C-alpha cells in the first residue's frame, strides 16, 4: 500500500530513509543488528527493511480490513461501461503529425473510496503495426503505463488490460492516448451524438462520479490540463472501464495513527527473519533467546496499539462503498 510505505524510516551508513513521521526502525532494531543477520537475497539493510516493512503494512492493512468488515458494502462494482463509440459509417479520423489522440476521464472521488479499473481497450484503425497507448496522470503529467496494441488495418483489435488507478480521495484525471503520427483510424466519440461543444472543458457526464472527453495533446508538450484540447473524436480508441469500491484506500488518511503499530509490526517481522529466515544468523546463534523475547514483546505492543487504534478509527460518512452504524435513539412524543 504505497501511501503507507514511508511512515517509518531506517538510518544506515549509505543513506537515510526519511519518514513522514519521526519514527525510525532503529529505535527498536538497530542498523548494526540487521547487518549481523542480513542474508541473500538482501544485499543491504535498506533492502531488508523495505521487504519487512511491506510485510508489516500488509498485516496491518489486513487487521484493519478484518475489524471493519461489517462496514463494507459487499457490492464492489459501482458502474461499468464503454467509453468511445465507433462511427457506424466508418468515417475516417485522419492522422495528425506530432499529436496524441485519445480519451480523458475525470473521476470525482473526494468523498468516496473508489478506484478506476481499466478492464480493456479497443483500437479501430486503418493501420497495421504496434501502437503504444500511454496512460498519463493529466494533472501531473506523469506517465503511469504503456499498453501496446498490435493494430491490424480494418480490424477492431481488443486488448485485455485490468489496471487499477486511484488517487486517495482526490479527483483522479487520466489520459489514454497514442501518437497519431502516420496512424489513420476510424472515428469514435465519447457520446452517442459526439461532442457538442468541443472545447477544453467539454466533458461528457457518464455517471455521478465520472466525466470524459475526447482529447488531443502535442507530443512535444506534457500531457496536462493546460496543453490538452477537447475534440470531437477519440481517434479510433475505445476503453472499457469499471468504477469499483476500494475498501482499503481510506486507510491512507489514517496513516498518522497507524504509524506506531506499523513500527512495532515491522520490528516483529524483522525478529522473525533473524530467527527463522537468515542462515547467517543461525550459523552464529548467540542471541536466539533475546531475539525470541523481543519478537514476542514487539507483537504484544503491536496488539496493544492496534486495539486502541481500531477503537478510535472513524469510518467515512456518505460513502457508497461503506455503511455507518448509527446509534439508535428513542424519541418520546408528548401529547
């Protein structure tokens, strides 16, 4: 769970992993200790720490999920549709040199624990050859994924993708585009009637959370809002998506209170590695009793901290993926 990866850090001679909190694993397990039992495939303390931290976060996440299981609505897929309707008359979408063509989606999830899942895409063109469909965050311009389509002229080529995208309760902007230089395609639109006001704000509402538009963007420029132009045609690109409940994303907003449990769980699983996962330590076993006692101590401390945390975590309100248990009230009507 990437949003929790940096809540605690490790100090080493080569570099420090700076945490978002003031917590370092060194307060419980020192770098020198870890150097004594580090073993293949780990080459550095940092590698060992990163692996054990990931394990600890996964266990913490599972414990939180299990505790609140009754609050999760079992429905996981909120909506599933296709964006990009092909023209029944096979009207041409001409190649445009040095220009990205494609689709942008904007998902408003500021009050909901949801994720956008790209199930698959279809490319319909008059072109044969590999076409790279790139996925950008259209706020930051970051390239998130590249999906290669083996295009065949006059054929609708489908690719199964199954990629997930979320943004931790912030609006999510995604662009799915390809370089249209020399690539002639068949017209497709984001609505049955196409774009009615093709400006850079011409979004088509798909549902309560999702809007979309066909876009162009100069290849020489970052794929961000200032450079994107809304247009009438996706350039033969169509995507199938689902909006799904992301039952664990709201934990990102709880990372400050989860930091100490993560610290102790990480120390516990490091001791577990020292006792059972490192041949190097077992060959020079001089502190087994000490490490066994410390593993138990860290576990007990984790259990104590998690009990308090779980009793004080507040579930989000007005979330279509979560349900809140309301306190029953008795009202007496006076005559």
